[in-house]
């Protein structure tokens, strides 16, 4: 699984907690994580605007279920 970096990827999610994120589709004007490719890893950033929290790391995109697995959390 290669590390893939693409520009302008932004998706929403209603997933809570610290597990795998179920993606809900690209934000208007942005691309989806599907552009990363099934089974590939990428950098990610998560922002919870309600709680005022954030996280960055490296995750793996999975086409089935359209999920992003948090493999390595590098900052909070």
C-alpha cells in the first residue's frame, strides 16, 4: 500500500470516537478520498468544529464501506 498524496481532498463524516471513519462524500468544490485509491495510505486531518478538537495522521482508504482507518495518529 503506497503513500499517496493528492490536493483538495475534503470529506465530511458523522463518525465519532477514535476508530475507523466512515466517509460521507466530498465537500462542494473538493475531491473525495476515493482519489487516493483503494488500500492506499495518505495523510489526513480531522477537525471537530463543535468540540474544537483536531487530529492529524496517516490513514488507509478502503473503497468498500468508504472508510478511512487511522493507522498512525501523529498529533492532537
